[in-house]
C-alpha cells in the first residue's frame, strides 16, 4: 500500500489515477525553469498577476448515484449565494461553527443563505474550538439547538469551519432525527483537501480517535479558498499531510508536482493552492466512489493514520494537530514499508524531504514510547484493517517493532529521562 504510486506500484486498482494530465498553468501562472539535470527538470511557480484567475468555480463531482454531489472550488465563492441556496432543502437552516470561525465568516455565510431568499430561517450554534471538544458533549449541544429551534427532518445543517466542525456537524446531520440535508463549507486546508469530501463523520472517544461515527454524504461542498487567508501557519501546514498522503498513495505525478511546488504552496500562491486542493478532492472522490464504505480500496487513504491516531490519542486531543500526527504517522508507515521490502529507500527519502518542506514534524512526541503506540493502536485493531485494505498477507510484527523502536525511546529510556528531570539533574541515567 505505502507509497505505491511513487514506487511505481503494481497495484492495478490505482493505475487509473496515474493517467491524469499534468497541469499547465497558462493564464496568470508562469512556469519558471530554475534547475535542470540530465534527467530532472524542476519548475517553480511564481504568483499570478492580480488580474488573472476569473471567478469561475471548478467542480469536482462525487458520483454516488442518487447521493451524488458537487464540490465547488474557487476564490470568492461565498459571494455567490446561489451556490449555497440551490442545495438548501426545507425552510430551516442550522449553521454549526465555532468560536474562532464565527467572527470571521458566520455573517457572510448567513447573508449568502438568506439574501433574496426570504423563506429561509437561519439559526446558528457557536461551539467551543478545538479537537478536545470533538466529543459527545459538544454533539449534544448541536441536537439541543436543533430541537430548541423546532427544526424538523426537512431542515439543512451547514458545517462552517475545519475538519472538526465538518465531522461533528455531519454526524449530527446523519442522526437528527434520522438524517437531514447537510452542506459542508470547509475553511482549513485539511477540510478543503480531505475531510469535507467522502462523508466520514463522527466524534472522538477518550480511548480512540473517531471511534464513534458514520458515513453520511453531504448535498454539496463549497470550498472558498479565500478563507485560507486567515488560517494560522501551523493549521495551514497541517493540512498538507493529507495532500502529501494523496500523492504518495494514489498519484505519482501529483506527488512529483508537490515536490516541485511545495515552496509555492507554503507561500500560499492561490493557483498552486487551488490545484492542490482540487487534485486531492478528485483523488478522494474517485476512491470514495469505488469504495464508499471502506471495504477495501478506500483504506489506502488511511496511510499514516494508525500511527497518527495513536499520537493524537496518547498526547491528549488537541495537543498535536491531526495533520502533524498524520505526517509523522506517514513517515513511520513508510519506514515500516521499507523494512518489509515493499518500497526502496528513495521513497523514504522523498517522503521525509517533502514533509520537512511542508514544515511538518518528522518525529513523534519525545515522551511517546513504542509501547504507547502499540497500546493506542490495539484499541482499534486498525493496523490489520489498514494493511489488509490493500496488501495481501499479515503484517510483520518484527518490522513493526523495529520501526517503532527506530522512532521512539523505549519505556526504560523515558522513565530514566523523567527521573533525571524530577531530580533536577540532567545526567543520563541509562
Ligand atoms: N471526515 C474525514 O474524512 C476526515 C479527514 C481528515 C481529517 N478529519 C478530521 O478533521 C479534524 C482536523 O481538521 P482541521 O485540521 O481542519 O482542524 P480544526 O477543525 O480543529 O481546525 C484547525 C483550527 O483552525 C481554525 N480555523 C478553521 N478555519 C479557519 C480559518 N479559515 N481561519 C482561521 N482559523 C480557522 C479552527 O477553529 C481550529 O482552531 C480532525 O478531527 C480529523 O480527525 C476528518
Ligand atoms: Zn486524516
């Protein structure tokens, strides 16, 4: 599974993604040749002129029969009310957002929902912000608001925010009272490139990430890339873990494009960002359309997540951002794949390099032991599912142990380290 596309995979079910035509930035986008070797030509993008880029939403279709939906991607889309209004069902709308996003975009979204649309009545709920609030208590606040507002099964829930808002609101929409209309307005790279597409919804349990949830598709996803302008650096970088993952598992050309353009992406060049988000949505849509319920192929999108979820659960939700944990998890998965002989060392090097370029961590938290990884992973038994999703045969416990010990201190070392700190001494006990 791991890095199959980059390692010129023999997995035929992924090959369809490789035929994608390499993007040509012709209008408003100059390709500048900056380095060339005998074999490799690198391009670096420079920003488009401000007069470029017409305001036309790109649409990625998620084709799931009668549950198909469009993903609109573009700048300034929140200024186009019809894109939202055409997907509203019933008269009642509940916008679910949080304390950080509400001051930035709630008024704009409410305006887009009601302008020229007097029959619609919009309620909103502003939840506490953070992964640590992605739980049943917060979910209950959404139900409370919906019931107090006399919303019925003909209403629409709108998720406004990052992946946490999308997951909570989506789960509420799936279950109130037996499923209502649902629209995603994602505002982080993570949510725009990944979590808003594909229908996974849910909340965390103290024993494991996303342990409670369901798959429930939205009616539409509206990605206004302008909302990324307010995203802090750390949260911005975090989303690239999923974009890199997409390239690694499903599209070698996209991965190579990211390697050439990561600096432009980190500098938030709009065309580069729009392309990375669009391509990630396309890849996810193609995979979800073939395996919506994750009985096989879709599991490739979980690359790095078994290890990443273990970091998030062990550290306490919110300490490490999801993308940071996935970045390290991806490198652990890549390392293990190398030890198993599935990929060659060049993939390990490329994965490490691009994750550093994306300003993401490459090592787990200093106090996290191999035993902590295993205990958090055992709760879910997801390792087997992840491996079996795409690989024939059982996973190799020796390779897992070797990998975890390469990334972590052993329990003894951590204990010794803690002891020395507690004693106010800095000598190495062991
Ligand atoms: N459902 C899925 O398929 C799926 C896929 C990937 C991740 N996820 C989930 O998504 C969550 C992570 O998502 P995330 O990284 O977006 O985290 P997040 O939702 O916590 O957002 C990160 C931070 O950015 C803030 N924020 C959001 N938009 C902003 C904006 N435009 N300007 C300024 N601040 C803004 C948020 O309030 C938050 O403080 C995790 O819970 C993860 O499990 C789900
Ligand atoms: Zn993820």
